[in-house]
C-alpha cells in the first residue's frame, strides 16, 4: 500500500513538474519576481529568518541547515497583471489604453535531501526574473513597445549546514538561462522588428540564520547579480536594407538582491517576521542591442536605481491549518524620466493572505493570494517622449504542494 | 474538513470583493479639451500649399485629409467647437494633373531597379477628376482656403494673379463665389482664422536656385501686405481670433539639404575633387568651387539637381538639352567633365550659393520679424514654425519613441518633394498652432497624436539607405512643382 501510494505520488509530481514547465515556456512575469513558494508569499515574503521549506533555496539557503528531512516542494504562481495607460499627454492625448491581458505562471520546484545530520543539499528551479507586457499592435506607443517577454530559469544547487543548534549557514550557485523576445515598430516606413535573444549566466549566493533565543530568529542572505550575454536574431517585416536584420546580441545584468529578517514566536502557534530586501537595480543602466549586420547598436538608457522591499507577515497554526497574512511595500527602481510602457512600474503595496493545510503527516498544501496595488503614476518629460498616467494592479495566486520524507 | 471548506469559500468571496473593488477612476489631472469660454462655430484657414495639404508635388485627398487645418479642426471639434464639416477642396486620388502630361502630378517612389538610387516622381497615374470633388456642389467658400503657390499678395487678390494655379478651383470666383480669399473669409464669418502666408515670397526664389523669380518679395511690400491683411481682417471680423505663423528657413528643408552632401561624398571618393558651379548670376563659366566641407560657404544643391548628380565627371550637356536651351550659353563646353570643370559647371538653377542663401536667409529673418511685430499689434497669436523647424533640423525631435529629422524620406516629416510636410509633419505643425492658440486665447485644445497619422509610404523591402545613393527625380517631373511659383 505504502509503496503504491509513493509511486503514484512520484508519478503525479513528475507530471505536475512537466506541466508547470510547459506553462512557463509560454509565459513570463514581472521583471523581478519574488513569489517563490506559497507559504512565504502568504506572509508578505518575510521568510529569510525562518525559511522552513524548500524555498529556503531562494530566500535563505541557511534554512536547509535546520531541515533534517528530505522534501519536495513545488508550485506555481498565477499572475494576472492589469495596466491602464492614459495619454500620451505630451501629444495632447488623455485616452485610456489597456494592456493586453495575460496570465503568467512562474514555477518553483525545490528538492532537498539531508546527507547527514546538519548537512542538507538541495536543488531549486525557479524564475526570479521575468517580464511580460503586451499592447495592441496598432496602439500609439507601438514604436516604443508592442510586446516583450523576458524569462529566466535559475537552476540552483544548494547546501545548508547547521553549525550549531542555533546557527546555520548555506550557500549556492545558480546556472541561469535567459530568453527575451521583443517586438515593436520602427520608423521610417512602419516596419516591425522582432528580436529573439537567449543566453546563459552564472550567479552565487549565501546566507545565515541565527536563533538568538527559542523565540527570536535572525536571518540574512545574499544572491549575486547574474550577467547574461544573450545572442539571437533580429527580424524586420518587411525586410529592408534600411534595417540591420540578422544576428543580434545584448547583455543584461539581473540585479543582486539581499534579505535581512527577524522572526519572533509571539506565543505558541504564532510566528511573525519582518524583512528588508535590497535589490541592486543600479546594474540596469541601459538596454543595448548590437546588430551585427551593420555594426550598429540600439541603446535605450534605463538608469534604474537601487531599491528595497519591506516585508512583514506571519502565520498562526491551529491543528492541521496554518492561517497566514502579510504586507509588503515594494519601492520601484525606475526614475520618472525612464518610465515607459515596456515596464510601467511604480511603488507597490502588497496585501497577502494564505492558508496551509496538512493533507497527511507528510504532505502539505499551501495556497496564497497577493493583491499588488501599484501607486498611480503620472510622468512627464520622459526619455521616450511618451508621457501619461499609469494605473496598475496585479492579482497573484500561489499554490504549492509539499512532501516530506 | 468543514472548516477548511468554509475558509476556502470565505477566501474566494474576499478575493472576488477585492477584484470588483479594484476598478480605478480615470486620473483627474489629464488634459481635457476645451475652448476656454470661447464660442467657435467656424474656423477658416488662410494659407498656401502648406495649408492645402499639398504633398509630394500634388494635391490629393489622401494627403489633404491630414492638412494641418483639418487636423486642427478635428481638435477644435473635440473641444466642443460646432464646426460641422470642415470643408476642404478634396481632389480625388491620385490628385491634380500635371499640366504638361495630363497625368497625376504627385510623386511616388517609382523605381528601385537600382535600389541605391531610388527614382522618384509621378508614375503616370491616370487622373480621375479635373477639380475638387465638391467644387460644383458646395455653394459657399471652402473652410480651408490654402492656395498652393500663393504668395502673401494672394490674400487680397481679386483677379487671380497671385492665387496660384489652383486659385480658380479653390476660390471659384467664376462660379459666383467671392473672388478673393479675403472676401471668402469674411463671407464665412469665422471666430477663428489661421493665417500662414509668406513662405512663397521666398520659396520660389530659393527652389529655382535664385533664378525665377530673381529675388524674394521686397521687404517693404511684404510689410505693407501683411499689415493690410491683418488690418482688413480685424476691421471685417473684429471678434475673430487670428493665429499667424512664421516662415521656415528654406535652408532647413530636405529640398536643399539632401543632394549637396551626397555629391560631396561622391567627389571625396573620387580623389577629393571639387565641384565647379555657377555662382549667382553666372550663365557661362562657373567660378564657384566647393568640396562640401560643411562650412557656411558651401552651396546648397536643389533636389531638382538629383537627376544630374549622377552625371558629375562625365562630359555631358544634358542639363541644357533638358531645359530647352536653343544653344549652349557662351563659355560652356560640354565636352569637359560636368561639374568638375569650370567650363561645364554645375548650373546656377540647381544651386543656392552662399550669396543666394544669404539673400533667402535675410528675407526669412526680415519677414519673420515683420510677422511678429504686426501680429502683436493686432493681437494675433504667433506660431513660430521657423524656430521649431530650425530646432528639428539641428536636433531632430522625439515623438512617442520615434526620432524624426529633416532628412529626405527617412526623416519622416517631409513628403517626397522635400518641401511639403508629410502627414506626420503636418501633425507637428498642427500641434504648434494648438500650443500658440492655447497660450494666446486661453483655450485648452488637445494635440494631435502624431504617431497615429499614417507614415510615409516607403517600399521598404527595396529601399537602400546607402550613404552614397542619390535619390533621383527626372528633370521634367519637377515642372509641376516648380510651376507652383510661376
């Protein structure tokens, strides 16, 4: 009986992973994604001081040091962003354009295994950076962007080590693949350019968790930036000697990020945590695309600024249920001058709720919901001469399935 | 499990509530079109080919639809003006006939057999109408009174001398309508008039290389005509708001800036030869030389010279044959290599040399000073088109992600004749009118979305943007265009 169930379970898990990968191949989500496990997501992503589950590989690899069991933790986040643009006001326009509705499903898959008491290894597969915006092909901003899809896969082997009963450390490396497709119109003569680029990169990270008392836990982690040198092609329709069709290349540096968090057990069953996340967006200075056909380059200055996210959240355990809630404030990295419909960002307030349910002694189900409210943002004098007001909202639904062995 | 089910239900309800509670109101500080308390039930445009929506050397409906007056009328209506139909003298495509050939006068990119040297000009399209589509049925003056070719004197002219070749078709004095543009305006009783004349008082001089006419309009005559125009308008329509515009410096338009640098590049590639050209007034030997080094003394080569640029260095008298010279002018020897020998120089009629540029430039400066002064004394808004296009000529202009320049064809703002704006060029002009009208009269007209206007139709798949390619317009094909000023 036990064997049959396990076989069945493994098979199901394998199928779910395949299905998730297939979903991901057709979609991608916001440039940086921080939803990499429903349990963490439901608590505002404040998780670096605890990192109890496989998502420690993302939030804080030291978390594995305290996990003396093997586990599988896998899930997806269904992201449904909505953006309305009013403008371009510098062309005297105030009409509303809605971004084409899309649904993104970044995945997270974590497997961990304790090699010996206090030493746990793991592998994570997730999508920490992604972006997808699409506007109607004929909209007035079509020379700036029609569609962009950026996706990344991080394959992250991780090791966590328990130095003592109250101190663990962890480290990992990430092998990264990145793909971007981009289309927009170019002048003169109204041609469409479609770029497809892909490349690989490498990053590393580390973390520490210190349990100061039975109640108080402090965690910190860091993940390096990842430089992706992408190559591919640029196609122009109609093709013309005016345009540099053919091989193209671009380099994109995914920013570094760091967490520091404090968790506190307020009373039996109730844990609260507050985190500060730093993102080194300064690495995104420009998007430079080199066209080999005529040795020319298209340079779009971005000049993003380093930024932060404040995260608070907690969970309350009652029998086989865990009730979770959280809040986050995400300060956007885009200076007013560089706001554009390619990535119409603004400061975000996130409201999180979620539920964990113990299906059995070894299996858990985590559900989460995040409402991301973007501050209304009005920009003038923009780099691309496309001013106006953006209103954005995103709904995110997370689901994760966990299995311990 | 019951509790679990209840929680799931509650969450779902909560999520749905959040969903439906999320539709946001439109931002309050967006531009709202308005007339600032003015009542505008009639708008009339006075002007020349620029107002008419003349493009690519022709007057045709699919371009006239994007004339700056029609674009402005559209924005006025958005702001609540009760204009009804803004009547324009639409000439059904492919537009007016070339008087010599009887075929459509408008230019298209005809041949790209040699993609480096696109051939541009009329392609023999059969004309479908000999007059604007409603010329016989519209028993009132057109709201757009742009007369291609008309100089400033065309405003008061009652006999047609200064109304240009299209005067009879647009003013229609013979059909019992008012015989002058001025009388037509008064008959329409507009509350808003745009008045943009004066371009042709220098353009005819410049586009013929300073030969025909041999001088821009005399400044004191220009001042007198301009004062008379605004004065009579003020007296006849005391409450009408008037917006006037300055005359762009001819030296910024692709008609003059395209060929010279390409010829220079070709000469440089051929051992650094100099171009020998006829200076102002010269008919025989050419005493001008240039390497087009970019200095202020460089001559400007007219786009009409495009057909001859490819002949530089070969012994040819094609220019003299094409232009019906009964005999070669004294001092000319067409056995000498064309353009690189003083005895077979680049012709004066295709050249605006530094002296002629100075004359044209001074005329523009003086006309514009007069326009600004006279407009101020009559309370008219001034649209400084010259300042705008001089800036675009220097720096280009970025609009919704596209950098537009004054380059021929690829710049996006000019039509194929190199003088008249494209649809998007007209959009830029319309937005300048709107800015000035708003600033002067307190209206809050919104602008034209330039990116929404059709782009210049370029057969991209065949077009080469080589640095040395010289676009070519066969010489006879300029007749209709240059005839605007005859």
